[in-house]
C-alpha cells in the first residue's frame, strides 16, 4: 500500500485523524447535524469525549 493512503495493516482503515477533525468541527459548530448523528452512532456515549469507545455491533 502507498504511504499515507489512510489504511493500516491488512486493510484496516485508520479513523483517528478523521475523527479528530470531525470532533473539532463539531465543537466549533461547523459539522452538519446529520454528520454528527452518523458519527455518534458509531460510539457508545459521548463521541466527542477523548476516551470515546466504539459501539460493539451484534
């Protein structure tokens, strides 16, 4: 894989930088509500918390 393509080992996607950017946009009121709702569905509890844990899918 090319360096900087956003993918980790074995095809895992690194979302850390993307999530940090989404949190920042949300905190300053620049993230559309439908995007905030979508991101929130991926986490248990407050997704803007630095210790947010991913939702476990059944």
